[in-house]
């Protein structure tokens, strides 16, 4: 493999066409995930009407994690890195654990939507914005506290803690699947019987977003999760040269691009906020040039019309 500064080698050898494709893919993916998730972060932080809503706080938390995941691909995807026991040029699971933050955040977001729709009085009284912010902070503290303990103990103990974490994730995944089914039933039946109003549409939109996001997340993340379980239980499973060529890890990290895209697709308010706070400010010259070209076209058409009208009169 090619070596950069005689320290960490690059992820591919650049001797086959697919090596170039893998390297370029990770650069494009990392940049796209960072820009898209970062746009959601800036859009929510720059719009007060979104910051005061609990569901957008959960979106903000996952988007921060997705933005950092995009940045992590510049290392995990471009260099020869192998996380695990033993690891090679690894980060002690610091970078891959961003996905773990999202796992917990999505779980709490599902419960948040459940109580908001099914128990609105309890929700409005107890589920306040500081409480939701605390929950989001807990997702980070819990994930990296477990990771810190795991990295401070001997490798044998760390492997046991990792196995316990996998078992815990199995319960979380099962809970997420059941909550997704529950929220889908609520969105289809309960909200369908309510009188059409702005609040009903807001609830329906929030349920639709969380259901689609969780389904997408589980679809992309579960293959890697299942492969890890198979490797731990049977010592077989699929093994890859490094994180850059690990198809399952690439699928899991692809959530960093799909999740903010689904947020923007499913929420018109967020879409408008992202455009107003981020992208509109990045391309004003292009907009003005298009507008001036449009005005010139209108003037030319009007001139032709006047000339032709005068010719007919003559």
C-alpha cells in the first residue's frame, strides 16, 4: 500500500481501477455528508421557530453526529484503518461510535413522537426543551463513557464489554422495530380520524419523518450489526481488508448522508430554513445573473413585438 509520510498507509494500492473508484468515492461521500448534515445543523440553529421544537432538537443532535461521521470518513476511508480487536491504525472506536449516538437518539426520538401524539397532556407538561436537550447530551455521554471504560481495561475485558454492548444493541434494535410499527399504526389510524388542522399535519409530518429515517437507518446498519454478531459467535462471517473496503461499514456510514436528506425532504419548514440560512447566501451572484438574463429576454421579446406591430401598421 502507498505510505503517507511513513506513518499511516493509504487504504488502497492504486493498481486496479476499483482502487481509484473507492478512494474517490470516499472523498465525495465525506464531503457530501459533511455539507448536507452541516446545512441541517446551521438551518436549525439559525431558525428560532425550529430550535424551540423538540423534534428538531433530536434532528440537530443526529445531524451533528452525521456531520462528524462525514469528517471521520476522511480518515477511515482514505487510510488503512481496521477497527476491532486487534486494531490497525484504529481510533479506539471513537470515530465509528458516532453511529452509536444516533442509535440512542433515534430511540428517544421515537418515544418522543409517541408521547407527543398519544399523550399530549403529559407530553406538554413534562417533556420540555431542557429535558430533550438533556436526553441528547445523555446519548453522547453514555456512548463515550462506555467507550472510555472499554479502552482503559485489558483487551480481554474490553472484548467482554464489547460483547455486552452488542447484546444491549440487540434489545435497542428490537425496541426500535416495535416502536416503528407502533408509530406507523398511529400515523395511519389515529391521526386519520382527527379533524384536519395545522397541528394534525405537523404530527403527521413528524411521524412520517421518524418512521422513514429509522427504517432507512436499520436497513443500512443491520447488515454490519449482523456480521459482527456472526463473527463473535461463530468466528466466521465476512472479513475485509480495512474500513475503506468494508461494504457493511460503508452502508452503515451512508446513514450520515441519507438521514439529513430525509429530514430536508420530509420537512418543508426545515427545507426553507436550510435554503434561507445556508445555500441562498452561497449563491446570490448566480441568482442575480439569472434574473438579469430573464429581464433581458423579456425586453428583447417586447422589442420584437413592438417592431413587428409597427411594421404591420405600415
